[in-house]
């Protein structure tokens, strides 16, 4: 059975690695999107609630929504750092060290 040259043999392995990377990035983007949407919705509901209770129509809604932006950015940053920490580079085969005999 003939063996494939190394470049052709590594192609499927690289495709699988690229697919796994793409899926991981898509998962991270989805997670960040859900958390961001959740933070904005909670801020909106809290702002509307406070505005109704204190009879200050758009004041608290706008202030809390603006205040949720840095919180959303912080959560996004922490999620990205957590995902990066989980990424491990693929194991590279060890190359045998050739001893120099000086001849």
C-alpha cells in the first residue's frame, strides 16, 4: 500500500483542527452574545422598574443602560480570557537530537 506524501497526509488533520477552532470561536461568540443580551435586558427591566417607582420616566433607564455597557465589556473580556486559557497548543512530536561526533 503506497503511503501518501507528508503534505497530503497532514491536510485532513489541519482541516479538523481548523474546524475545531472555528467551532470554538463560534461557541465563544454565542456565549458572549447571550451574556451581553442578558445584561442589557436586566438593565432595561431594572431601569423601567425604577422609573415607574420613582416617577422619573427615562432617567434611570438611560443611566442603567449606559452603566451596563462597561459591565458587558468586562464580562466579554473575562469570557474571552477564560476561553483562551482553555486552548492548548497541539502536541508536537519530539525530534530526536542528533549527537555530533565531530567527524
